[in-house]
C-alpha cells in the first residue's frame, strides 16, 4: 500500500465478490457517433481487509465470457484481432493502494489484459454495508476507469471511408460490486 493508503470502511476479513449481484461492464465508441456496451458474464475476486484495516483487491475476468448482445461481434472480440482469448483467456487486477478522494476513493493497481500489465486508477465509491439476508454482511462498491486499448496490445485499426474509425481507443470499464464477508 502506498503512504496515502486508507483504513477500510469494512471490517477485517475476506470479502468475496458475488457475481450474481455484481456487474463488470464496459463501453467503447462505435463509428465515432455512438457507444457499444457490453459485460463479462464470468468473473471473481476478493477484497481482503487486514486487521489494521488495510484493504487489498484481487480479481479475475474470463474474457471469453464477453457479452455485447451480438454473437458475431463477441466472436470477433475474442479473436486475435482484439483479446486473443484462446491465448489470453483471463484479465486480472491486483491492487497496489487506495487513497481518499473527497467522499470517495481512488483504487490503484496493476491490470493485465492480453498478456500486458499496466497500472490503472479506478474511481471508487463505497456504497455501504448491509447485514445481508442470513448469510452474513455484504458491502457494495462502484468503480470506473478508462483505459486505452492500444496500451494492452489491442491495436487493430478499422478506419472509416470518410475518416475516423469503427472502434474507439478509449474503453470505459465500470464495476458494480457486491461482496460478502466469508466465514
């Protein structure tokens, strides 16, 4: 953790991401005028809070589980043109620190996609803790970051006849996470 790390607002222990109540989504500019949105159907992760309150996050995304609502597009994104999912089926995130940012936080970490690891910063909002529904407490978070696909070796060029490109370079990743405290 960095020198500006914070004490977690959730109790010590391991909190597992609940994929049934969480979403890992993204959006990217399409044809320079609109956005394609999608999500990953399979992912996992934990938030580990040490006894001193220092949090850390580790997560994994199955990139083969991409779902944009269009099977043909999803197949193309899995191909070597984009994710090369046969060779690189997982994306990972491992936190390196967290710091306050007003009422919210900035979560820093190393993101690996298509075999390339780069540092990223996520704007993080803590939504609170609920006692849960008989299975222990749950905590909620929302996070967002913007990455450049070319930084991760996804450098396909698809120019348009009149100028511009089919797919933008900037990808907005959005996370809506519910995590449950493990016994």
